[in-house]
């Protein structure tokens, strides 16, 4: 299926006026609005009598669109029951029924139930959902996990990949490929379903290798983040115009940074600090390639289970080749860490980031290198209240001092896989204590936390959101893990 038209495509000059003149405080508001009549008719009226000022522009929009409320979707707890009980009570609030979008909506159809993160995030997101599922599994909602997997499989069938989120403006990019790990949470599926899920994984793998591949200096092939478009993002149009200043490649690099899930971070900045120097597409990221290694191994295992010997052999060979390339190009022996390769500079980007835990999480790291990396994580990234994302403070939300629930889980699982249960426990219990303290103070679970000062995280393009899907999920999974 061809990519659907986005709000920027449909509304052109009207869209740009609304976003650039900040008719709504959040750039995501208008792109989630639903037209009350045919978009072509709305645009004909707009061109015939353009609104004279900002007040008239807003009045035109409100007359022609149903605009989503900007209030948070989840109210804070006032009674402060035990944290696990509070999270269990949040799942129904964050669960949505199957979706048949109204005409003209940017939402994508979904055949089964799904869970949203909360706050301004009104749709299902790709990599968020794996970490949400960890909590659903802990709380006995395996049926909802399976429903969400079926939603993702349906998206692959329609678009050839899982979009960043379930909106038309997200279809041009994906997010870190966690679908194989989601499927691994549901082992008891019939053979027909196994075959259908396997076909979806193979199609997703084809997307990454066909559209995101780059050649390393020795000719080996690895993948990078990207996006099919070279325009400002619909949902962050004004911010991207101001940062990109008309540079099509910079717009694409901003989009690629969004595909990474780390939007934004010093990882993607040429000078390590300034968003205007973003160059995501010239970076070969260690997290993405580690996940693709895990995907290849999972596909091989699933092929063997279904008697597809040739397929199993092919994907095992791909995984072996990828492992060799990761170990050659994404490892620093001097620093004892994995990192991101800068194609232009011909070397690893400087600095330790939480992405260094991914080769441990997926098992691609050699045993001695995994052990050294665990030491580096404990020495450099472990803060008093959880795992830092990076070691530099830039004002971007995927940098110091913020800690994010998914990266806590990746690191906990990764270092434990390489025998460092002590480090895993320090990361997990410190982060749990941070979540608990904030919950006791405000009644909320947050999108991100300052793990140096144990307070709400900050930075980035929008206020810290509460709800919050992946924090709920990782918190419950960590509680279960360390209760054992």
C-alpha cells in the first residue's frame, strides 16, 4: 500500500500557516485534528478567503476541524495506593478499542485493541509498545499483548514496515525493530499464526536492509536510521523549519533522529551539542544493528521451527556476518564500550551512551567485551537514581541527566546476560526508587526522569508527559524481576 497523505500534503498553505503561526501551543494538535468535511472543500474556502489574522485563522480551523483536547489523558492518583496497584488501574485508562478512523483523520486503522503511552501521545507507538507489553505480561494481560502484535503485523502487511506510530505522518519512517521481541513474549501460538508472524518479520527485515543499508569501509553492510521524506516533520513543523532553515538533508536527519526513538540526543549531533549540526544518516548506530542481529537469529529459529531449513540457514549466515561487522566497526577496545560509527569521520563517535548496552541485550557481544562493557556502564553511566542516557548535558531529552525506562530495562537485561547481576540490581532498584519517589510526590508515572537529582526529566521539544506506557511496563517488570 502506498504511504497515505499526511496533513501537510492535504492542507498545504493552511497547514503551514497553522504550524508556523503557532495557532496551537503543541504542533501535534493540528495534525491529530479531524476535518468536519472534505479536505478539498476546506482548502477551496481557505484559498477563496484567507483568514486575515491569527484569531481569524484559529476560528477557521475550529469551524472546520474537530481538534483534540490538550489535557492529559490520565489523572494523577490522589489516594496513593501501592505503585503496582496504581499501574494495574492505569491499563484500562490507556487501552483503546479497535480503530476505524473517521474520514480525513491522520490515524491509521487498527483491527485489535491497543495501548497508548498517554499525554499528547494518543496513538500506538512502535518501540514503546514492547516495554508496555512487559508490564501487561506481568499483570496478566497477555491477550492485550497478542492484540497489539496483531495490530503491528497488520501494519507490516499494509506498509511493508511498522511505522513510528499509527498516524499517516509517521509512515515514512519506522522505529527500533522490537517486533521480534514482542512475539517472543507470546510463545503459545498455533502453527498458522507462527507462519504469518514469521512472514511479517521477514518483510520487516527486508525494509531495513533495502532502505537503510550503508557500506562500511571494508565493504560490509550495516544499517542506519532514515526516513523517506526530506521535509520538516508534520508534528514538529515549526521547530524543524527553525532548525533546518530550508536544508533538505537536515530535515531528513531530524526525521532519522525521530526514527531512532532518541529524538534528540548528542549521539546525532556533529558537534555533540547543537541540534542544527544533526547528521543522523551518516551514523551507523549500535542499537539498531544489535536489534537486527537479534531479529536475524529469531527469524532463523522460527524458520527452523516451521521446517524451513533454507530460510534458517540464510538468516543464521546474515547474523554471523552482522556480528563480525559489529565487532569490527562498533567496538572500542581502548574505552571498553560499543558505540556508533561516524561514516564521514571513519571512526566511532566519542562518548559513552546507554546504547552501548544493546549488544549485551541481544547477545551479539563477545563474552570478554560484554564483561568490559558492563564495567563501563557501571563506572560511567550509573547515576544515584538510575542509568544516565549519555554523559553530556545538551538540553536535549535523550542526554544527561535524563534516564528513560526502556534503557533501564535494556541495560538490566544486558549486563545480567553477561553475568553482572550486581550491576543489573543497582540499575533496576535505583530506577524503581526514583519512580516510587515521584509517584509518592505527584501521583504520576512520567515519560522520563532526572536520575541525578531524582525529579521529573526535562529538555526536548515538549513538556514531560505523564501516563506513561513504557514507564508503567518497565516498572512492573522490574518489580517482578527483583521481587524474585
